[in-house]
C-alpha cells in the first residue's frame, strides 16, 4: 500500500491500450503524424483557446522550456520557496534560460500571494546592476497540496502583467486542481491571465506525457527550436500523443483526478480524527502532510504502508499522496492501522 507519490503508479488501462493501438503500422516522425495533429488541437480545445501546444516527456523539460521562452538570461523568475523549479529540477530552469535567477517569495500556506509579489516588485526599476524581473511561476496544485482559487491566480497575474512580467503555471497536478475547484481549464489559466501552462499527465495515469500550452501568442517558433535543442522533439511522437488522446477522451483525466482527490479527502478526515495526529495544511487535492507520533509512523510501516518522511523542525511529518488507481480499501486500511497504533 504505497502512498509515497502519484509517480509510483503504472499507466491507466485506457492509456496503455492507446499506446498498443498506435503501435500498429507506420507514422510520420517528429510530430508530423496525424495523432499528434489531433492531440495538439484537442488540448487547445480543452482550454477553449487557439493556444500553441508542444508535447514533451517530462515535467522538468516542460517547466524549464516554458520558462526559457518567458525569461532572458539576465532575468528573474519569482516562485514559491518549495517550487519544483527551485528544489526538484537540479538547476534545469537556470540551465535552459541561460542563467536566469529564481527569486523566492514568502510561503503562505503553500502558496505565493499577489501582495507579496507586489511588494517584491515595488522597488524594481530596471537598474542594470540587478536582474530584470521577467516571470512568475506558480504551481497548481501546489507543493503542499494547496489549490489556488481562480481569484488568487487572477490577482497574481494582474500584478505580474502590471509590472511587465509573464506568468507560468506548473501544472504537474493540474487535473487535481480542476477537479477540486470544478471550474473550467480556461477559467484557471488564460482567462485568469496565465501566459504559459505546463500541462502534466504523467502523475495522473500516463507513462510519460507532458504538454506546454502557450496561450501567449508569438512564442511558438522560439519554443519549437528550444524543444528540439533540448532533445524533446521525439522521433516517435505518436506514442506521447496517444497517451494524451486517451487521457482527454470523455474527460478521463478529470475522472481519475476526482478519484484521487476523494481518496485523499477520506484519508485526511481519518487522520485528523485520531489523537496526536494533525494535518499540516488543507487537503485541497490529492496530497496531504500529517504530523504523527513516531510510534504510529513505525507501526504504519510495519503494517506495510509506504510514504515519505518530510523534514520538520520539532515533529515527525509524513507526506501521503493518492493517485488515479488508489484503492479506497487501502485508504481505510491505512486509517485502521493508524488508529490501532495511536490507541
């Protein structure tokens, strides 16, 4: 029973079958196949837009290449202190931008805020001795499981655009946020002011499928060359496209995300009801952080539960993530084990 990450899962059956199906016969390479053309249009339609869409295989490439078309080497990118681009991507954003600086905004319960961004930009006047503010990157769903409301996104985008900055959204768990809020993908992105989205599928039932969605016009040509230079123009692009085609068909992506969110909500309630156990953040989507006594943590592991420990100043904190195929009986087993060891 593995709650370590939504990366521990395999592919959902619909996506696995789509890969097998598209394996039959030849197809033109490097994205010139009919499946890729369909999927690029399909993704744009999902966002009710005329966006330019580029497929890649990893979230790191998606984020880093997206930022590279928004920020020059002498620019800065404002982000959360625990953003993936800051702590989990081995300097890839700095590498692909040619040396741009990541500027960290305060952590406000797993989010950044428009007011903190405005304060950071207040004294930036284009001094050549300083990096030039160029972009903001926000993560939806955030690193603590927090989900930005549409109004929060709009406020951040307004401040950014008023100061001449572009906005990137890291959407590795974008589906979980859409399912949690019940809004349209368009409302959460370009209608709120987002310029570029890293639209992830790998954590939600795909094998290796990410898309960069460029809502801001005029970026496509530069991005095409950057993708090729980065090694993400796949010769057999149809295998990435097939994953997205199955992912989006009949709203499978939202159905799977809603299931993961529902499992997490049950898990969060069960943990919060136990003595000595406490949630650290709101359980907005499919990831929670919980403070548990050490003997409870040891007991859970002894009962076969897998999860990550998380650094804490004076307490034991674990991270639990549910996925598209998490079984509710496993969630209930986790709660029962925690109850047994906390009594």
